[in-house]
C-alpha cells in the first residue's frame, strides 16, 4: 500500500451512514490531520487559504454559525473564532466567505480560465477570486469554516545562527516537548550531535522543536474516490462506528463549468491531491509502512534533500521493490541488528537480526547517576548513541543507510528491499596490502548476483600500480556498479592529481564517485567540519548529503554520522532502485534481463539537481532519487510552472543550440538526456549521449554547460495517463521547456 503525504498518508477509516447527494448509503469517510509547513506568518496565511479553497471547491468544507461582534468585519470574526491565522487575509478567502453568506454579500463572478480550474486552490467555486461587497451589522450570524486548530510541538530544520551551540538553545515559553520524553533542551542535544563539540557556522542546519498548529479535516463520503477505495480494503472491523454528523457547505454558487468538473471527478480525490503535502496521520491502515518508523522525523530532512518518495511518505511501488543484491565492502561486522535485514557474509554465514526477548517477566536494574545503565533488550531497538564511532559502527551505519528495514522499530533505509552481502575490509593494514587484499576479494568473493557495491573508504597507494585496482573493477563492468566515497581529506583534486582509490577511478563506466554535500536545500556546498571535509574534483560524478545522517550502529543502537562514507550509500541505494525499476519495466526487452551498470551510472548523473555553487567541485549535482527512478516517462517542467510526465508523441528530431562547442549547433532529440535551465547564465545546459546509435545509451555521456536554444515554436506533444486511463495529450512549444529529463529508454 502506498502512503501519500508529506508526514504520513495513513487515514483513519470508520463506517458512516452520511448522505451522499440524495442517496443514503454506508460508505467509509476519510478523517485526517492537516498541518501547515509554513516558515513564517505570511506563508501560514497562504497555506490556510489553500486548505479552505481545496475543501470549499471540492464540496468538503465544514461550516458552522458564528455571531458577529464589534467591529463587524469578516476577518475579525474568523480570527476571534480562531479559524484564521497568519499575517494577512487573502482576497480568495474574502471571496469564499462572500459566497458562503449570499444574504450579506455580493461579488463580481467572472468565470475562471481553464488554467486556473486545473488548480483547486486558484479559484473560488469556478470563479476568479474578488473582493466581496459586504453589508454587516453586529449581532448578525454568518457561516464560517468549522475547524478546531490545536497547537503541537514538531521538530524543524532551520539555518543555524553564527556561533550557535546546543547549549545556547532556550525554549520559548509554552513549548512542550513531553511527547519526546525529554526536556526541549535535551531534544536539541539529541538531534544535533554534530554540534556538541564545536559551534555551528556557515551553511549549517540545526534541528529544533517549534510550535506548530494543526486541525482535523473530514471529507464527505465519496464512492468514486480511488484513495478511499484503497483504504477501504484494509479497514479493520473494529474501526467501524459512527462519525459525528458534520455540516458541509453545498457549493450552491459554483459555476456551471466547475459543477461539471465535480460530476466527472472524485471530489475527495481532488481535495486530497491539493493538500496532500500537509496531511499527517491520525490512524493506521497497514503494518510497518514508512510512516511507522519511530525515528522517521530525523530522516525526513534527508529524504527531502534527495527527493526520495519517503519524503512524501509514499511507499516504494512494485516496480521499485524488486530485491536487488548490494555488496557493502567495509569493516567487519560480528552481529546482526534489529533494524537490518539478514546479511550474508563473504564466508557464507548469515548475520540475522537478534531474536526478540521472550521471557515472561524481566526486572529492570535500577539506574542512578553513579551506575552504568544496562544495554537495552535486543527487541527494543530504540537507543540513539552519539558516541558510536568504532569501525564496526561504520560498517553498520553504511548498511543502515542502504537497507534498514521498514519494520516499525527505528529508521528506514533508502531501499529497505535491498539484500545485503558484506565483505570485511581490513583498514588497519598498510595501504598496499589493503589494495592487494581488495583486488583479490573483488575478483573471487563477490557473488554474481550483486548489482551494486558500496566502497565507503579510500586509500592512497605508495608503491603498487593503481592500474591493478582499475582492472579489478573494470572486469566487473558488465554486471556491477561500484559506488565510491570521495574521501574526507578536504582536498581539491583534478585530472593531474587524484591519488585516492577507488574514488579517482571513476573514468571507468562502472565506477561512480560521490562527494559529500551540506544540508542546504536551495544552495548546497561541499560538506565540511572543523576537522574534515569532502574531497572534490570537477570529474567526480555526483553529490549527496554528508552531515547528520541517522543510521544503525552495533548493539541494536542508532547514531548520527557524517562524511562521504554516508553520502555514498545513499547513491548506492538509489542505484539499486534504478536497477529494480529498470529491469522490471524493460526486462523483456533486454538480453539477460539486466541493466548495464553504465546505464544506471549515467542515469543518476543526468537526473541529479544542479546548482551553480557546485561548479568545479562535482560533474553533476545532488542526487535526486525520485527523478532517477521514474524510468518510463519523459519528465518536463515548463516555464509557466506546469509539470508534465508522460510519453512523448511529437518532438523535433533536431533542435538548434547556440554553443561555444564546435560542431554542436544541432542537437539530436533522441540523444538528449537532460535539458535544464541555468538561471544564472540565462540559458540551458544539457547532457547527451554521443558516439553511439541514435537513441543509444552506451555512448559517452557529455555535458554542454551553455546552450542557447534557438528552436522556439516547434511543437511538443506528451501523452499523460492517470490511473491507467486512456490519457490526454498535452501540447506546448519547445521554447516552453525549462527542464526535460528523458526516460531510461525511448519507446
């Protein structure tokens, strides 16, 4: 079952006998928790506006009567009744209130255009928002939204003030952190371990508790709702019962065009799609999906940075959930972990999760300030230890980032369906012996079904020939992608000087090198700390976040880690998802039903997010999981803000691109992998495959950093399908393309 929201999608279901239109039938009703994601009072007003418009326009706004006081203003009444918050009162809300109270207000009703009607929050009942002409007196009664906004405490990521330390945090009056079973000051220390020894500076984000408002929202029963039908299948009998009868506005002033839309679409689905980014769970419909992990709140920031489906609490679908074997070459592990899958070791033995405690009763040992607390039972799996820094903890952490299970015990890995195989790598040997041992093991020990290998280490050879390691990796080029960490020495390498292995072997088609980035969402830079920093090289392939990464540690513990060692496994997991999805979708078209590691490597590069600040530090940009694993659709972002995904029916075979590269004026559409707008340069850059057949993926992936598109009016048509329906054709001109990503293969 797929979860469909930012913080959760599980909805509380109950049987209801509410009326739908004129017929009464027993159908489920959806009730869920809404919470804004606003960073300031202006954004809060806008998000409440979007909530009310989505509910009103879908016929799901619940209303009640309220008496006007003095002064007799609509905004004052809504604030007094605590159904409006934020810095301003949007025009669209005034229009909605006017339509809810036709005996007291009239306004100009101009039908909204087709573009506005596509956005549930851009019109009011099918009409353009406009100010109402009110006639009000104190003591009169108006219809207002009926929602009870409550204050809660949530964890948020914010920029750190210069010189900030956890000890500098002072909780605001009324801030309640009891839900975390700690004081607010202790919560800050727990979630900001990287700042315990050094003050934050520069582009550093911190996790702090903040007050947030939220409200419960109910949608009227809707037999056409695809979301509701999915939830209904897993409703437990003991969830049946009656839901309090609510008063829904009937939308009597909707335009004829909008009424026709509501007749052809599910109103509940329209509302959910419009506000799904702000839905929070208040119930459960499945066992141990993504949203059930106790420490998920510590991972949401990371999932947002790399655009992982888990950021929206969407479970991986069937195409993305095929088991892919992943090798972790790292320090030695001797025990399993309660939140990791069974791990196959290179000697053929398995590390299984510890069995749960089965004793009927246990007597806890009293703990005082002078005693060392006993380790938690094997089945608690709920301890965060900021000092877990051993070699074994390094290996456990890498494994957890990749494949921690969605079992409701702690966290969730980037690909919880991956199957792990681990090989011990002795980092205490001298450098040349490390290389010799690694070469031998890679050639004889790694099973054939391993598709991706993670190497979160680096060595600098002194006497041995680095070509030996390159050869050992090249011979695996047809079946295994090798993901290497760039290293934490803070060095700026180039083509002439790049001594760290295996990171500097990424000119091989099956070696992908990952630099570490900070956690700035909009303008990331290289990860640095007071004692370390990510190595960089204009030729290194891709970046991923490298700070405050929650993962598993030995002894059934969890810890926060930093460094390129924990950026690389994010890319490893993403690669395994591309293998899973690509081979599922295109398996009947590929010899042996396997993807080439080069195709997966190139896919991760050209689907990444590009930032001007990373120029010269990495070839591409920050990992974008969601874009990479959407392998069967072309993905467009247009300058007018539309996002279109589907099958390209028509596009120019060639387009003209003014570029300083000789002979590259004419670009072949079927060789184009990415066309993306550079705001700074005011022109596009592109990735293309060259040196292979038209549309082939085995040629060299080249980047052109400056492309002034001269093909303007050529038509582009995309077939967009929803819910496996017949689909519709969306047309636009070539000049409208802000960003384009090709599917994995053209069809």
